[in-house]
C-alpha cells in the first residue's frame, strides 16, 4: 500500500512493516454478514487475502455457524481444515471473477495459509451449546468462538457463564467478542484461557486490571492502535498476553500489522505477538 500525504511524499506501509510475518492470526472469519455491506468471505478469497499480508496460518471461525446453523457451519470448517482436504502449503485457488483484490499486496500469496478451525456455539441455546462443545472437543478442536453481539446475548445472561464453565472444563480456549468491560466477568475465577477479540484502546485499562488477576486472559491487538497501547499492555502484563488479530476479511489486516511492526516492543516480543502466543494457546495438546 503506497499513498501520498499532503506534501506529496509517498507513504509505503510495507516498507515500515519490513520483513514481519504473522505465524498465526487469531481472528479470521469465513462467510458474510447478511445485514451489512462487506465481502462475501469465500474461503479461497480470505486465504488469498491473508497470504498477501504475510499471514501464514489463521484461527478461523464460520459465520454460517454463528448466524445460521451451528453444526453444519462447524462441520464445514472442520472439513476444510482437515489435512486431507486443505493441506497447508497447497497452491491457492484462482480468485473468483469480480472479487476485490488489492494489487499492491506483497508477493508470495501463492500458498494457502493453514486453517486452524475454531468452533462456534449459539449462546441463545445453552443446553445445545454445551453439547456442541463436547462434540467439538471430541473432534480435536482446541478453541471455541463466541458471538454475543451478533446473537443478542449480554454478559450477565446465565448462558454465557454456563458455556464459559463448560469450555474451561474441557480445556478449550475461548475467543470472545463483546465489550471487555462486561465480558470478563463470566470467565472470572475459572482458570480459563480467554482471548478478548474486541478490546478497544479506550478500554485497555479495564482489560489490564481484570487480567492482572487472571493469567489466562489475553487480548487481540486489532483495536489497540493508539500510540502506546501495545507497549502499555506489554509493560503491565507482558507481551505474552497479546495476540495479533485482523478479523479478515471484514477489517484491514495491514492496520494491526503496521502498528505491531512500528511498536516499541522488542523483536522477540513482536514475534510472540505475531503468532508465537497464539501457537502456544491453540496448538498445545488438550488436557
């Protein structure tokens, strides 16, 4: 991406990103939102977008599962991620005609990023959600994603605490949307590994004080784009609590990538945020 500022001086974001690659993006979606404008989210297009932004693997959840049918959406994603169905390193399919493609993404997008499947449950059906968690764990899925805003569920609803307890008991990592100032509460005291995907830099202080007592609390960096948010979080909790997340294809992956690359973190901390921490959470054997 190259743009010009008011003085006509070109700004090359990729020059600032340098050689930084993302080993594992914790926030990627397949599918589209039916009630808003946006990309169709076809898997081939999403993977091509990620590859063009040097993202080598992605923790992917299905919007079909979140918005329409939990089981079929989850099964579709698990099948896509199975080695015999979508092996890492296979050539990416051709772009669908008419799909939006950034012509200035970096080269090297000819290899599909690996898909790490993330299950989804319906918080409006806590009994069914608990059963689906059991099924997902039996399938070898290591993480579940919650969509409270999309499903109209509030942090204080009994269903959220019920799902949080069951996920923690099964050793599943929870990736959750929602306002961190409220959604930390259902996970408190469970010893759960939780990644808050919507932590805004306005609310970073609330995350920091909640996470100080919860070693399993982590946050995506997607909205931590203020001048010192990453540095403050690393200083208070350690860089091990930060995970790169893009929410591709519905948000721009380059923004959090650029912020991380130009941060004041040490090189080893940047590498951890760019995938090392996510690898630790999502690829370890289930207990």
